């Protein structure tokens, strides 16, 4: 049984807790959050014997084998390193970091310790994307291009529940990471050319609210990625796979053909919850002593590309 500390009991943290309660080899033993009352309430809900506001308290516990970090993006790299320094396996939610240097530091620490460090890239686990990957691996489908739209409507620092949060989300360092990693994972090819343009920065949030990214792999596949926090319409990320034998459109855990014909993905995995499947991989990798899918080493190149795009945007218009 793997003892888990969940750090960051907000909207996404509870998604992990909902998944973990369905995994026989996982036991939730600690919940850490910014507010003690909230941490205690969530811990009681999920049967965790410990709660608190300090990561160090969870890391000091002998019954904590691994940590899942659902904390603000600027804390991810430092906290992941702290977990490994304490001898704990760690899964850090996407994005791994908000700088290329920090991403490299996390990989270095994982190599030094040999502990499992996994990054929460859920698109690798959604049954819809798993179905397409299976078609690719079987030689039935080859990607020529991917068109991806990531659209939200955001004017304040709020989480997925609409609750206030203390940090600002980011189209480049968070939301594009989903798509850039998935593009390289699905094509099996490294990005060798990338370009980004962005719109005006929001006067209060200080971030670009619209972004366009284009890239190409060494095998010649192209990605066109559109991101916006200004979109007042259907929200979420929509993936179009354009290939040599078919077109697929993935909307989270749902998949249709290019003609909007539903594709049954209910038998692709043991459940339809991509976050639970992500956590199942984390727990299984710990139990089996192996590298997990979405390990920090596997997703690192995504952050190289994002770092390069960030540098290019700074040169374009002074954005940081």
C-alpha cells in the first residue's frame, strides 16, 4: 500500500482524491492546503489521518511514500525537488515549472535520487487520446497534422470551481504544455521548429489573453495551436488529428471521427477518468519500480520548446 500526501486541496486536488479512492494500492494519509480548516475538512472527507498547511509536515511522516503536488505553478519545481530530497516519490501537476532552468533542475534531482518523478500530463491518459495512440502504435494511422484549440473565458484569478486563487494561470507555461507534449508523444518525433505570437496583455492579470503557436517535427508533422482566455463560448481544449487514413476529434474523454461519428472508447482503459488513470500509472510505477508514462524525463522536451517560445516572445514585445 502506497501512502499518499495530496498537497493543494483545491479544485484539481479533489479530482486526484476522487481518483485515488478507487485505487486499491493507494492510501491517502495526508492533505496539505493553504488553509488549515479546508485541509482538515478535505482530509476528513477522504479518510486521511493527517492534515496541515506545511509540506514539510507531510514529508516528515513515515507513512508518506509519495506526494501529489496540485499547488500554484510557481511552486512546482521547488516543491518537487523538496519531495525527492525527503526521499518521497512525487507527481507534480502540469506544468512542471514556469522556466526551462527549473525544469532542468527537477530532472537533475530525479537522476540523482532515482526516485519516481512524474508530471501530470493527463492527455496521455485520456481514453480518447489513448485510442488514437493505439491506432498509431498498431500502424493503422499516422499523423500528418494536429489542430488544437484551447479556449477559456477568464478575467480574474479563479480556479476550475470559480473560486479565487493566489496566482495567475498562463496560456504558454500551462495550457500549451498539454498540447506540445501530446504532439511530440503522439508523433514520436521531436519539435525542431516553433513560432509563437501573442495578443495584448490584460491590464490586471499581466498576461497575454490570446496566443497562436505553430510548430513542426523533424518528421515533418505540423501543429497549429490556438489559445485564448477571451473566448465566451464552448470552453475547453479540442484536438483534431489529421492523418493518412482518418481524422479524429478528441474532446477530453470523448472521441469522434472527422464526420462527427462517435467512437466507443469505453473499453480502452479500466475507467473513463483521465486523472484517475494518471494516478493509477503513478501508483503502479512505484509498486513495480519502473519509469512511468509521463515521467519528468519523458516530458522534459516539451518545456525546452516552451522556454524557447517564451524567449522569442520576450524579444518580440518585451513580454515576460
